[in-house]
């Protein structure tokens, strides 16, 4: 049974023990692993963001820098050029919650100014010393993700003594840091970073022990959509074959304790979550 878990996003409080959230992925990059730059143009990105909102996404997560294994970093100026027009237009045309997927405080500041309410940082606040002060200053919601290494190095030789306990410790440490910076505890959520410096076995171990990862009763965000370990599980190299396993995991992981599911295919995952929530509510 899930205990009450509240997540503060802007001026709203969501009870994630009653309703999980679907976060739609909007990559505004020319080299995304999942959509090959399909939404790199501003107009197409905005159109896709609005489509995800119409299909039931609670959050649209806008990212301008690829973090796939081996990807190269880009400048803050280039990242701003990619994401800010998209966020501005989404905010003007929709009331959907907008998240900025960035590890740069400068980009996060501009994104919040443009209409984002959540900062989703793959470095968990470690990549830029100005990030946590910015989160506190702007009262943004904050997703602290775990990544071993950098996108350039993370999948070379990921190693842990105990992957679950080490990531749980990392969450507690970053939570304590965030509190020192006066970040609202209710605004914090954690993401174990499936595929970010983890082997196939590490990914499976983390997914089977979600509740052991929970730090300070904060929400858990999970992103498995279209990731390579799904292809390995089903013995297929086709990206399209990863949809059904990802949808199945949306239901399973929600039942195992995930609170926010970060996905590419919104409609299918929204419907899976609706069915799952109906069963969970009846089971209480």
C-alpha cells in the first residue's frame, strides 16, 4: 500500500499516492536516440508538446541537450536557443505543466522565466553549483537524478558494490544538500536514472526494488521508455518493438511504487496508467 506522497509543483500540490503522473518527453535536439531529431524545429516541437498534452500528459519535459551514451555537451547559448522558444509557445498555448531537462542553472533560470515549473537535472544538482540556489530562489520543483559518470563515459564500465543502497544513499545526501540551500522538501523528487551509468543487471535490480530507493518519502520518477535494455529483454533491435514493454512497465512500476512515469508514447501510457489506477484504488 502506498503512503501519502505529496509533490509541490509551482502553487499546486499533487497527491501521488492517489494518482501517478505521466511525463511526456520532448527532445528538441538533432541527435536524440529515440526520435532522431524529429522535433528539432520549434514549430514541430511545439506541435508535438501540445499533442502530448491533449493525449493526457500531466507534464511535458523539454530537453535541448542529448544525454544519450557518448553524446557531446553543448553550450548554454545553444541549449537556450533550442528550448526557450518551445517553452514560451507551449506556455502560451497550453496549461500543461512544463519541465526543463537541463543541468545548467543558466538554462533552468531562463526556462522557469519562460514558463517551466520543474527542473529535471540528470546530474542531480552536481553539474552546476548554481543549480540548487536557483531552485530555492525560484521555488521550482526539482527532480534529482542519479548518473554515474557523464553521458560521454557513463556506459563504459558502470560499477557498484550495491547499486540500490548506493543510489539510495546518493538521494539522501542530495536531499540534505537541497535542504541546506532552503529548497522546499515537498518540491523534491528522485529519479534513479535507468540506463545512466548502469548495466542491464543494474537496471533490473533498481526496478525490482523501488521502495528501497525511496528517500524521505519523496516521489520516485522513472524513465524506461525506448531504452536499450528493453530491446535486450525482448531480443530486438527495432525501436518500435520497445513500445509494448514500456507500456507494460508503466503499469507494473506504478504498482511497485513509481509516482511519475517519463515516456515518449503518451496516449498508450496514459491509458495503461488509467487502468492501473482503477485497480489500485479498488485494492485500497
